[in-house]
């Protein structure tokens, strides 16, 4: 049963509470749009979703159905229940104002996932320096033999989704990504569905 539906307009973000056993479905309604996700233990926000721990234990950078996403304390935070896309990134950090200055050469303000996460998570007492590497859902990053990273268009088509089950009570931040390179040059919405526990 769907308990809550959230529509994220392009280049925005949100924070929500997801309780143990609830399912979070992240949907790409238009296709080729990345969504950054981070999470913190509801009971202790110094426990957070860890890229390093997760990749280490899965022994792969390509996380998909059946993989467990771990915290910095090596406790399961999420289980991937269903994945219709099959390619996501857990290497790169959320785009920030500095991303657009350093990589894009942008002058002036540009919306960013980092800013959107900071704003959304601040009411929960989470400071900017506490925001870790995000799970960049639908982001298509390929690793070349020489180690170079190639960012391609997301492989998600309209309606593609990732379904996660919470393994503890969580404070979750989610965005509709603001980086042109990640989203094949355009910005589109992201839809979220919070489902009751199985």
C-alpha cells in the first residue's frame, strides 16, 4: 500500500522519514534523470549510508537487485528489492556549487544536489559536513581500463524505478539531480512512493 507520494520538480530535493520495513520506490517518470539519495539512522545521525562499506561488502560498484546498502558502522540500511534499470553510481559525490565552478566553469549560482540535501536535511539536525557520498540512482558511470570515469546518459526509460526496503528507521534525503552531464543535458522530475512494510 502506498502511504505517501512525493513529486520532486527538476533540481529540487526533499527529506522524509522511512521506518524499518517500509519500502521506498524511486521512479524516473520521464527517463534519463538521476536521483541522489542519502540516509541517516533516525536514532543517531552520526550513522550514515556508506559508499565505501557497501562497495567493499558487495565487491562491485554496480549495485542492483539483492544487494544490501550498509552504514558506516557496517549495519544494513537498505536492501535493493527491485531494479528495472540496473545501473547506478555510488562513487561520485552529490553535485555542489563547487562542482559547477570546477568542472563546468559556471559563474554565479547553479542549483545543486548538495545544496538541496543541505536545505532538506537541516531541520533534522544534519549539517552540510555530515552529508556523505550519495547513491546516485540511475546515474550511468563507466570505469575505463585506465581508471577514467565516463558519464553517459542514464539508462532509465520513463517509469524506470529502484525499490528499496529500509532495514532500520531512517532520515532520508532525495533529489532530482541538477547536473547537466549526469542527465544527458536536461532536467526532469523524480517521483517517490513510500509503501507500507511488507
